[in-house]
């Protein structure tokens, strides 16, 4: 028989809280030794360390917690911390065993036509960086991104290791009087092997918001 108090507490939880609880349930059966070696993650005693935008998260069988940060930033979006901790937990749970192909695409590529444009989420990055490429460059350098060059006038490409086996590219399109500044995030095509589409889309959102939050500190 289910305790009525526990039932009511679970019923009142937000969706992102329930997802986090589910991830923790799955982590209890995860082989941390095998997972950390395959995914190239650091062990911290009985835990696994995962780095994300200048933060270090400590993942155990019971929780995903912020353990430290070299860059201080925060997001005010409801549920952001839960969503981020959940997708980091999902990464540890991934059974994929392959290396990046260095073939990149937009998040919509993985959606089978559900999303046909990259700007299906709010243009948070464009709002933060505007036409200030210098600000974006300072942010990218602060995070250790690698500049790949200027593809054309006002189009700059940067590469970043979002997670050990999930590299991304960020392409900055400088705006003008007719079109606003746009930042496009491209994933290695193997990313969908580590995540199903829904958590991958959440990772995309967490990275986008986190990058914008770091930009606000520059």
C-alpha cells in the first residue's frame, strides 16, 4: 500500500522534479566504473564528476549536485537546475560507445521534421550578445572554446567540448539593419546516440541558457 502522504507529495511535484527523481532511480543501478571509463569522465571516490560551462557536478547513486565552479553564473528560468542535473545524469546513464564524427548539424536534424528551424526556442543568445561580437568572443575564450575562423564576413565559427564525447559548434552571425544577430548551435551527429531526442533538446536549451548566463558576467 502506497503511503498517502508520499503520494500527495509526488503528485504536487513539477514535471522537471519528477524527471530528476526518475534519473536518480536509474542511477542506482548504473555501473559507474564502466560508464566513467567509456565516457571519459573523472571519478571522485564513489562519484562521477561532470563538467558543464565552468561548473563541476558530482553525480552519485543518490543525487546530482553542484560541487564547484570556476565561472560563477546562474539561470533564472524555472526548473533550469533540475533540467540540467537530469541531462547530466542521462549522460552518465548512456550506453553509447563511439567517438564523434566531426560532422555537425542543427538540433532540428534529429527531430524527424518536428522542428524545421533552429530558432524554435527563444533567441536568448542573440538578446544577450546583440551585435557585440567582442563580448561573445570574450565569453568563448573564457570558456575555453576554440576559434575555427571567419567563414564569411560577419560569420564566426567556434568549437567547444560540451561533454567529453559531445562536441558542438557555435556559429555567430553578425546582425545588421535588416536581420538580428543569431547564434547557431550545431551538434556532432553522434549526439543522438548518447541521448534520445527529448533530453538532447533539453541539453540544447540548458547550454543555450547557460552560455547566455556566462555572457552576462563578461
